[in-house]
C-alpha cells in the first residue's frame, strides 16, 4: 500500500472529487479526516470506509472558517497522531459575466476557493514542519492557468491558488514538505449545478469521472521521497 500508516485531511469530502479521493487514499492504506458542511454525507462515507476496514473520522463545518480548519487539524492529530497529507479540494464556481457578478458572489467564491486553502494550509503546516515531512495539494482548475469568458472571478480564485502553491513550494521545501497544484478540466460532479451548469448538461458531457481525477491526486501524493509534482494538468478527451 502506497500510503500505509499515513493520514490525510481532505476538504470538500462529502461528494465528487473529495469523496473519490478519500476512497482512493483509504484503498492505499491512509487514514482520512474528512470535512464538509453536509454531516449526513460525511457519516455515510465514514461508515462505508469503516465497514471496509479503513480508518475515517470527520469534522463538519464551512471550510472558509478558521474554526473548521483548526478543528480538522486537531481531530486528525487526536485520532491518528500526525498529518501527512492535506488535499485542499473545497471549491465552488458561479459562471457569470463580470457585470452580472455581485460583490457577495465574489466574496463567496474567494472565501470558498482561496481563503479555505489558506486556512487549512496554515493549520497543518506547523505539524508538518515539526515532523519535517508532508504533502499539500491544491485542487485548482484549468482556468487557473488560462482564463475564460464568463469565469473571471472563478478564474481569479484559481490563479490565486496557483500562486499560493508556487510560493509555498519555495517556502516549505526546506522542511521536506511537498506542495503541488492540480489543474483539472471538467468533472462530472455537483459542481456549479444551478450556477451555470445543469444536471442534464453535466450528464451529457464528456467530462471526467471523479474517480479518474482522484487517481491523479493520488499520483501527486505518492511520488518517491526525492521527487515532487509542482503542477499537473488533467483534461478529458472531449
């Protein structure tokens, strides 16, 4: 098992890529601390993992709140004794032209996508520095590399994650902490349904399956000790 005796915190873990990543990590031997806002879904996935013999705990909360990040880091240490991986997966999109985007919508996207990344990373880095090891992955988007019409604010949040990741790679490598940014294309999830996408449009698309995307996150997180993935792009064949 590639992640035997390791521990991962995964945000946005109640569905989609977060849920698929949790299952992929557990399959490779990792314990997981899962966080999201929907407790019923967290209970269900933790139950599924435990029934299969895995180790899973959860913390309910908004990833854009400092209290949620602090609680998740504390719970991971309490239950599993260390934090080897942080997967900053929480995200939201709202596909609108600039003139139709409100300040409240800007704040919501920036908080959900970038502020959560800052808070959770800041919460786990002291432990990673102390143990002189760790792996942090930011799940950005292909529009974090090149913007698109109708996605200016969403794109800005994803470019912010990329810059944050690049800077932290320089800052934390001296402590043997790996930092990478992942840029996937479209994925068949609940993401942005009702905010520019519909269930029918997603189902009829060539978008990727969450499990395929989770495999890429697993790849980033399981490189040999002397190798790190700074940036990885994954696109569907459509």
